[in-house]
C-alpha cells in the first residue's frame, strides 16, 4: 500500500525539522519532577537516574506540551534557530 507507515516505526523518521518553536529549559530552576518526560507525546525528553536530560531535537515537533505541563514553568518555547 502506498503511503502506509508500519506501526512502531516513528524512530526511523527524524521529524524535528517540522517545528518552528523549540523548548528550552532552565537547568537551575528545574526540580526534576518529570512531568515533561511523562507528557511528551514524542518521547524526546529523556531521563536517567531521576534526572531530566536534554531534549532530542531530532524528534521534537515543538508542540509545547512540556512547557504547558511544567508546574514551575522552567520550560519556555522559543523560535527555532
């Protein structure tokens, strides 16, 4: 079938070039609550040992859900560079 994408193949496609805004977070202000990690629909905010890591911009589409859900508002959406 033409135009069909097999299930579970999203990691094969770098969709980050679609975004016009990108999330930037303040490492000093971040409390590692992990809300951004849990709510990111693209699973592009990683964590390790209870600490938030950098955003994988290859897959971030700039939806802003992480910024909306952050309880301390340490994430802001900025124009893509």
